[in-house]
């Protein structure tokens, strides 16, 4: 019969690597390792998806706030406006002409395209802050306001890089440009 001391010693000295290693990582153990790797991969994917969704919604809120600030400053007729967020996004004016037939040469036709968020409201022109400078991006991940005063953006697009960017607004020529 084993004494209490021998039982305790056996309990605390579990041998993780048994001396007989034949079939150690076969069948049951291999299946456990594979399932653990799959579960960890799924968790990493889930965490990345949640992070990306949270970041996108935060950037969209920042874009709406920046656009609201831009509109307020333009209504107050400020000549210099600082825009801080969201970094890497674009300030653009719509409509943009898009070639629909022909090449860049003779016979090319241009069609004016708008984001649905502008055309559905019946706006003739709008200023948007979007992740990319295309109408799909502005519909999915962007914010717009009605460009009633018919301002143009120098170059058609201003990227928000290395914030803050300073926008110069020329009210006589109706031009917005990056300082």
C-alpha cells in the first residue's frame, strides 16, 4: 500500500513526456492540435473583423464631423479651414465626368456620375469626404453635403494626408484648394 507521501509525490510529478513515445502525436493528439489551430485562426479572424468594423465606423463618424465643420466654416466665409480627420481619405467634388464610350481620342463621350447619396436627394453638385475618390466608396463609406454655392476643388480631389491639412477657400473664384 502506498503512503500519503508517495501519493502526493505521484500527483505533483506528472510525467508530460512518457518514456514510451510510440504513437505520441497520432490520431487523438493530432486531431486536438488541428482543432486548436483552427479555433485560434478563427478567433484571430474574428478579432480582426471586429477591429476593422470599429475602425471603419469611427472613420465615418470623423468624416461626418469634418464635413460638418467644413460646411460651417464655408457658411461663415472663412478663408482658411483646418481639416484633421480621417487620415488617408479624400475630399472630392461631384459630379465627375466618366468616359463611357470610345477611347481617350475622338468619339469619347463623358457621362456625369454622382454618388447615390447626392443624386437621390436631387443635388446638382456635392462635396464629399470618402475613403476612395469614387461614387461607390462615397455611397458605402462617405459623407456628402449639397454644394449650393457651386465651389470647385482644385484638381478635383484633396487627400487628407499628414493632418492637419489647411484648405484655402477663394469665395470670388469659388475654388477650394490645399494650402
